[in-house]
C-alpha cells in the first residue's frame, strides 16, 4: 500500500535525463493503469551522477502527475524499477518501488535505507524485493528490512554490509547472494534462508575475503566459496549451517551461537583454524576432511571451548590431518566420534568432561596435555595415545595421579595391557610422591611403593629383579660364609677354607625348601662339620631365614610378575 501526500520536498537536483525517464514512464504507466494494468515499469538507462535518491525522485514525480488520474487507486498500484546504467551513489528506500532490479550495472555505492518520506496515507504492507544481476558495485550498504534479496554474480564488491542500525532486526523471507566480495557483514537479519556464494577473482587468485555474521536468526545458512575465506559467526541463532563447498579458509570462528546442526567439509587446500566457543544447543556437528594425497595437515587447529553438549548430541570428526586439537571447558553428555584422525603435534584437554568418545583408526599426536579433566569414558579402537603426557607445572600431584589412573582405565577397556601397566606405573610413581615418610599412616605405603618401584619398576622391567637377585643373593651368600668363619686372612690376602663351597653359589639364590636345592645345606654343613641346620650359629640361621623366606621369594615373585604382564589377567 502507498501513502497519501502530506508534505512536498524539493525535487532532486541534477540527473535531468534520469528525471525525464522517470516522468515519462510514470505518466505512461498511469495512463495504462486506467486502461489495462496496475503495474508501472520504469527503466533507467541514463547514467546517474553524484548522490541520487531514486525512491524520492519516483515518489515526488508520482505525486506531481497523479492528480491528472483521479481513478488511480494508490493502494493497488505497483511500481517495478529496473536500473541498467552506471551510477556514483544511489539511494533507495526499503518499501518503494516495490520491485527493484539492477541489471549489469556499474556503481560505486548502493544504499538501501528505511523509508523516511511521507507521501501516501498508509505504509506499504511489505518491504521491497531487491535483485542484482551481474553488476559491478564497489560497496553495498543495506540498513533496512527487505522481503527478498537476490544477488547473482556480483563482481568486484569491496564491502557488502547488511545490518540493522537500531535494535530491531531486519526480517526477510530469503536471501541469495552470489559474487566477488572482499568483505561481507550481516547483522541482525531474520530470514528463513541465507545462501552465499563467493566467487574467485580471476585477476587475483590468492585473494582473501572476510565473512561476518552477527546477532542473526536463520533457519539455514549455506556457504560456497572459491576464495581463501575468514569466517566469524557471533551471537547468532541458526538451526542449520552447511559449509561443505569451501575452496580454502583461513579461520572459521563460532562464538556464543545457538546452532542446531553444523557441517564443515575441510577442502583439499585446508583450513588454518576451526574454533567453537560458548556455543549452546548443538545437536549435530560434522567436520570431515576430503581424502587426498596431502602429506601435511589439512586443518591447523581444531578448538572447542566453553561448550556444553546435551545427551542427544552427536559429533563426528573424520578424515582429518590436524596439527593441534584443543578441548577446553567442554562438557559432553552425548557422543563424539573421531575416525581416521591424525594429530601432528598436540592433543590438549583442559577443564573438560569428555564423556563418551570413540577414537577409531586414529593417531593422537606426539604429546597429550591434560589438565583437570575427566577422560575415562574414551574408547580406543586401533588407536594409541601418546606416552608423552604433560600436566600443568603447578598441578596438584593428586590430580596428576588421577590423570594417569584414567589413562590406565582407558587402556584396560581397550585390552591394551602394555599401556595399562605403563600408566599404572606412572600412577603409582606419582602416588609415591604424594606420600610422606613423616606421616605415620603413610610411611608403610610409601616403603611398599619404593620397593615395588625399584624391584621391577611396577612390573614393567623383569631385568630389575634379576639384577637384585644376584646382588642381594651374593651379599647374603658371603655374609652367611663369613658368619661360619669360612675365610682365612694371611699376609693381606683372603682364602676360603674349602673351595667346594662355590658349587653352592647358584643354589643359594633358590629357597632351600624348594627341590632340588634341599641338598645345598648338606654340602655346606659337611664343609663346616655341622650335623644339621639347627646346629648352625644364630647369625647363620638368621641370614638363611631372611634370604630363603623373605628376600629371594620376594624378588622371584617380582620377576614372575614382570613377565605376567604379557599374559592374560
């Protein structure tokens, strides 16, 4: 609907030929309206110079000649404007004319603003439909609501800004934008769908472009790009995002958005960084790489910060060669799947509850950095975690111990006994450091861990008990002989009284109650003329009992335990 005249403002100056085009075509249109049609078409072919408000010019001209056609109904008439000329700065409002086409135009600046003129009794019900086809416009600034925005093959656009200047968002049915842009900024737009296609610049194949979308409410956001693109989405409410047709991207940042479904296909030329921060209500995330022969990574950094995923969340990350993955302040109540992920350097998990996460055919990098996190629900299939675990230097030892405990649980569930025992060793080693010799309730526990560590490295090394068997056994053997006065000293030299004693050296390492070493004392007693074991001196008995019932059995057990780690539990 159109408004009744209330005030008359000055006629736009300059652009005389353009004004004549508007006048003649409006006059003809009003004449035709009385006979056949309620639509008036205006075609502008003459160059528009300087700054020109074409909506104001059409309204003023319409008012001037409308009086000659009293039968025209202001509320039924429709005006279609087609601009097929070059211009410097062109201004149109968002309600009049109702349909605006720019066809193969060249211009410096196009401004679309809220209607500020009062010429007709009532406001038009719907904002305009704006179409641009194969135009070359340096800057486009849209600050008002539209019904439909359709931009096809826009060339050499330096900056495209689509935002609301006040707190009221711009509402529209759908928006299709295609062309060559340096920068696109979309702010406070409510639309069913926005489809963006950023074409490559044949004159600058290395061109970088920027896309910013803020405070907008969209059902669907679809992006295709043929350039190296930086993307920022902040404080939006978007149900579905599809970034599956990208050529290359520098950074993709999502911050404080409410997104339901997100899909990103990492292009062959790669993306430097994908970051999700403080996003809520995520139900589905798919980030997948294109399979290629690239030896380097196709994604530099994947970062998920300050996000909470609900129980029905499903995340899928697959076919990625990534330099670094960072999970910080993440709470996952749903399920995350990592498939064919190859991390080049660092896997960082901080202040997070990872929840149910599955790693399949993946490599988690050279280093794992773990801080104040729960990771014990991770499951590994054909995947290994790095043994190079880094904790915060100021981290509480109890938290470090718990980190190793969780890693042990992960490998226990994956039936990887080797790694489970390795991280159990790390857990016990850290637990030992938390204990004190000066606390009564901890001293025995600390001594136990100390012996366990140095006797077989917490079942990791069978060489330790072999070494100690020979060292401890040799010491007790010669101590036993010394207690029996088996040595003679003459002119600074030591002689043994009976060389047959050496034949019992290796028998000494095996407890005397085990066959066939029961006879070892027969030889020893015979060499020293003792009738039986009970006749030995007290010191000799004590050394024998300590060796045969405490030291050797303990070391033999530790030796067996170190081998049993390769067997079933």
